[in-house]
């Protein structure tokens, strides 16, 4: 199943790179490293990049994560995550791919952190978090 999801993500990336996008559209993606709350080590990384109809948010997770964990972009930093600005696709088999119909400027203005929640609920406590820096 992980191979199938990886193939789907790869196909989506190839499709996007083959479309007529501005030359700089994929050259500077926003990369976020998510760390376990109250522990060290990287548990996931996310890449946010321009697509033809908005943005794609690609998350890949390492290690053991809560099953069906919710994923969100939040208004605050990891020390105070704030409200959910954008709900993202749940992590399944170590990956998540979400299309947002927003500009990178809009997302960067509204979201200051990415949170992997402890459960499938967007209001559950953070399991891992990464601050968004430009």
C-alpha cells in the first residue's frame, strides 16, 4: 500500500512538472520539518509548492505515528499552535497529499505551523509540530 501511495504522489509530481508552469514555480518550495512534541528527532517533513490550481502540500512521515492522525496548518507557532487555518488530508501509510486552492502568500500569512495531531480530531493535542519559516 505504501508503494501505491508513493507511486501516486510521484505521478502527481510528474504531472505538475510537465504542465506549463512558470519556471520558478517549483524551484523554491517551502519545506517544513516536524518534530515530536516533547521529544527529539524529525518525525515528518512537508513540502508546499505551487500547482496549476493552487498549492500542493506533500507530507511524508518517518517512524510510528498515531493511526489516522489529523494534519493541519495552524495560525500560531508550535509553542502556541492557535486555531486551525487549513485542514489537510490525514496521514495514511506514512504520507499525505493535499491540494489547497490558495496562494502561497495566503497560506504563509495565515499559517505559522504544521501540526500532526494525536488523533483523527483536529482539536486533539499535537503529536508533532513544525514552525513555518520563510
